[in-house]
C-alpha cells in the first residue's frame, strides 16, 4: 500500500491525516513530544533542530490558535516562520493554489503548514511536490474542510495518554457537532488505531455524520446514556458558522440536551477528564463551571499542542 | 569480534574515575550525566563521592550536529536539571569520549538553561580520536580501538556496569 505520508523507510514525510497512519508512527510522535514539553519551562525556550529552515504558514481559512501554536512550535525549534494571510494576497488576484506553492518553493521553503476550507488541499500540495521531485519539502495539514486536523488529533491523544497512561481500557465520549468536525474525525481514527475499546459519538441525529458507526464508534442520542462510565469526555464546538439550514432549533435548546454541566459530568467516572479543542462557546456546549472545574484539561491541551507540533516538525525535517 | 579483552572492566574504571574526582571537584558541584551511559555513571558517582552533589541528566538529541543526516532517534529522554544552572559548578559526565561532538552539544544545551560558573568533564573511557578541541578533566581509563568499532556501556539487571565493543553505525 502506498501511503503518501511515509517514505519507503516508513518515516513520516508529510502529515496529512491520522487515517491509515500505523500505530507505531503515532506512538513515535507522542513519545517524541514528551521531551519537548519541558523546553517551554526553560530560560531559553528554544532548541536548534530547525535552525536555517523556513516554515510557511499558509492559512486559507481563519484560525488564531492553531496558526499561533504552529508559529510558536516552529520558532521554538529555531526555524524562520513566514505567515501568509492568503485571503488578502495573491489568490484574491487569481493565482492558483499550486502556482502559489511553486512561488514559495522558489523562495526555498522547507515546510508548509496548510489550512484550507477544501478537504484534500494539503494532499494535493504534497502530491504536487513529489511529482516535481521536491522530496525535501514537507506538508503538514493544519485542518482541511471537514476532512482532518491531524495535529489536533495527536495533541488530544497526547493529552489522554498523559492523564490516562494507556488506551486499552478507556471509554472516550465525543459530544456535539461531529458533522462539521474534522477534529472528531482525526481523533476517532487515532483512538481506534491505538486500540481504544469504546469510542462513543453523542449528539443529535442532525449533527452526526451518516454511517459514522463505520469508523468503529457507538452512537448515542441521549447524552446521559453516552456519558455513563466515560473516562474521557471531548466536547466539540458548535460550528454555527458552517451550518446551512435548520440543523438545530436554537443554541439554548442544544445546551439543554447536549451541553456539559456538572450534573451530567457526574455520570462519568469520578476521575474523568474533560477536553475541548477550542474555541469554547460557554453556555452553548459547555458550562463555565465545568470548563473551569477540576476535571477540565482544556488549557493543558493547548500547552501540549505546541510540544506535539514541535515533535511532528522535527520528525518531518529529519526524514 | 573478540575485542572485549582489550577493554578495561567498567567497575574498575569507575572506581579509578571516582578516586580522581574525589577532593578535586567542588564540594557542591552538580553531576550532570549525558543519557544514557553518563546518566548511570552520574548516579553511581553521586553515591561514591563525599558531599551532597545535585544530580542532573541531559539528552543532547535536540542539539546534535548530525540531526539533519541521522534524524531524531526513537527514544529521546527529557533533560532534567533540577538546580539553578546559572552560577553553578558542573561536572559533565559521559561514558565514552570520542569525537567530542556530544560534549559540544551538551555544553550548548547547558547554556540554554543558564550561565554556569564552570564546567568540568569526567569520562569513564577516553578513546582518543577527537574532532573538536575538548579534553576531559577526569578519566577512568584510556583505550584505543579501531575506528569502525564503538565502545558501548551497558547496565546489568543488578546495576553492574559493563563495557562491550560493537560494529559502529550498525543501526
């Protein structure tokens, strides 16, 4: 099988999706991220691994947190980082995606971090680069359409492993708007690859993708049933801006049925952790008392996200 | 490959190293071992030497000069320096001193934590062959082996240290 993310030695050359990525590779990324966590605790928050490399952040879609964490990760590896705000640059003058890439390659780019509204755009760039023989240039998918957000999936896996140590006995409940969520898709692929026995998708019929059971998850429409006995609860953001048509009666109605409150959290295991990929809508999918409560690991997720992105970048740059 | 006889016994070399360091290193010197062999040696030396020496461990993977050629190896450990590096007196400890490139990487990393007052270098084995201008302050034993061989320090289940010779770059 030809996996465009791996070279013939099985090393990671692009990170496009967690789907089909072998468990050993995912495990290696998580292991590599561990020592990077402590880099942030030092006087000089930098290591010289990517010195002299140029990383282009290509964000065709808005994002503050993800772009910032990629920028911090690259800078802590001593790379030079160029942020391109594509919305206001060449593409609005009619340049195609691949022409933009070719121009940046001509500027000696070493790595592209790509967010795009269209599923498959990072894939297209990776294929284009290998067709052009540019094997030394790497692509990281920072979120494409509804398809994948692999570094978010990896930082979620890292967070779960940090608090729960292993996956083989866990029940993980993913709650809310799975339909629009590339985060959920990446996390589900990662969890099943690493052998998580029970992954649950909780949400109204209108916000769950059709045939989501084929990914190996159990579907619950009743939140109380779905949360019972959970070790990990992943709350998703209600992506109102992507909703066309009447998927929901109202945000208030959604919170009543699928918002995480202290009462509902009490149905999960006493040591359950609560995660959220951000940005949070307080009072829509999560109650403030839970978001700021002792089960919440939402801010550690952000910190771990930098270490995980450092691990991915340094593994790519050395393949 | 019966070169084992050419090597000194690791425990004997360690005893010799400890004897040279005793009374010579600062009473409050921190012992910082380079993973993995140097870390084992630092633990042993902390038990053998009088005084209360802070222990630290350093993984130089993020600072190696052959990263772009060889990449990151699979098990990078976490550098732990649980003392104030700025103003400290440090004895850097490694198992085998050869080209000097690990020492260069380790010193670079230490300076990202602070400015030590001094750094000395203690090694179990000096095998010559330097490519950088480093000389150890304290040496357990000096040996010479062929260029295509590596000297490897192993730790047995009972904690005893043992030296072996392996073909270099086999991995």
